[in-house]
C-alpha cells in the first residue's frame, strides 16, 4: 500500500484533537476568502459537510489552503485512526 511506511501523524492539523476542532479552525481561517457564500455562523457538523467545506477551500483558496485541507481530510475517513494518537 502506498505511503504505508510513513506513519500517520497524531495531530494532522495544528495540534487539534478532533476533526471537528480542525475543521472549525480552517473554516475560520478561510471563511472570507473561500467560504464567503456560507452563513457566518456555519460550521460543518458531519464528515460529509466537512468534506464539502474542504472542497470549497481547495477550489477557491491558494496552495497553502489546499495543503491545509489535505492534512485534515484523512480524519474524515471512516477507516482513519488519526483521532487516537496511540493506535
């Protein structure tokens, strides 16, 4: 399997503990530039909603936004163990 030997980082985004924390932070950082069409108080509540927000950020953001979204995406996978650093 590709990338298997690299290991998964325990906190893929700025030390956040959950994908919800990570996506909230990213949403706040890119709200004006990439998510201007969403309500000001909107935060994704499900992995599916978070995936859509990540796609918007990748589409409307710059290279750094694309990279930040990519660091969060593994947490949204149902097969991911990223939320448990010891596994």
